[in-house]
C-alpha cells in the first residue's frame, strides 16, 4: 500500500477512536507511518513498522474518559472490524511498568516457527493461526511478519567469482553503494512469529553474525 493511503486509513481509524472515547477525551495523539529509509542507521528489527503498509498510533486519554482500557480495546476492535475490515489491529504495552514486566516482549503470547524453508514456515504458521483463532479468549491473532513483501534475491556465480578473484564478502560489500545500506549484507534466517491477544509487534529477520 502507498504510504499516503496508509495515512488516510490511520486518520480514519483515529476518527473512529474519537467517536468511541467521546468529545475531547483524547488529549494527545502521535503516529508513525511507513518504514525508515535504508540509509537510516538503525536496523528495522528494532523499529515499529516493516513497510509503508504499517503504522503505529499512540493516544493519551484525559480524565473525560471514564471507561477502562480493556473495554475501549474491545469496542475499538468491534468498530474497526465493522467499518474497516481490511485493517489488522494489535496492541503492545505502552506504560513503562508494563514494558518492564513483559521483559521487552511486545506480546503476552508469542509463537515462533523457524526453519531454512520460508515457504514451509508460512504454510505451517497459517495452520497454527487457524487453530489459535478457535480459542475464544485470544485477541489479534496474526502473523506479524510481512509475507508477500517485495524482495530482491541475488545469486552469486561462485565459479565466475573465483575466476575473477572475488570472494563472497567482497561481492556483499559491493551491494552497499548499490543499495545505500549495509543492512542487506548480513546472513539471515527466516523467523515466523505469530501474535496472539492484545498486542502489537512487527517481526523482522534477526541478523546472524
């Protein structure tokens, strides 16, 4: 999705939240849409979103809102499912105490599926998601990793490279000026993460040194 369309969706979702909380109940709202560019010095593993189709919204409620956060989350889920069914929601700990008690994990429940075969990971993860959705008390069950995101696969002709006296490290380093980033030159293994119940997390490929 184009980033401006994601922005429009976010503004619409914020409008729904305003209706649920009542007039002037939201004192501050803050949003981040899309992914930082490849020249940015922080790995996307540690950031909120994995692409222009994702966004993070934080709101601060004032004393005008009398309900509980759990009730608000449930109401927001129902309203979003009715008015914006194509949007997936998840919630992560926002208060400092909750973040500390979760020991850095953005979700109370997390299932990891890992192997060298990404396609097999995807097929098995979907089966696990189908089973988890049958559990009534779980919320926001989804595969956090973007599966069908555009990728660039580079295959090295090792015989030709050996004839030219170039090793894999040299070829990998040559990608830095081509992509304006060194993020693409580290070995990676696929890791499929499934989220369940009241959370938000965007999974990436962990870098293996």
